[in-house]
C-alpha cells in the first residue's frame, strides 16, 4: 500500500506490504494488522483509499486492490 505525507515520514517508507487473512480483509482488519506490524501507526488519523476511492472500516478489501493511507491535510 502507498503512504502519503506525514505517514510516509513517520514510517520511513513510501510503500508497505501487509498480508491479511480472508477474515481480516476489511479496512478495519487492515488497520489492526498495520498497528501490530507498525506500532508507530497506532493512534494516527488517516483514511484508507481502495483503488483510488475512500473506504470505511466495514468495507471489504478485494484481492489485488491498490491501497493507500492518506492522513488529513490542510493548506492555504
């Protein structure tokens, strides 16, 4: 999955890999798995995009989908 802005800086990588079981293959399951794998993501606020569309925690993750973690942004 792709990481953007502050999340990329916090993790120190632009891309992460995370394997999920069928039971975990939801946005909520992804969040839990990522926090186990990368504790620095615990407590961080971010949206998950699945194939370039924002997803919610109950959404299932289809095999092979492009995933992105996007933190809140502000600008002027």
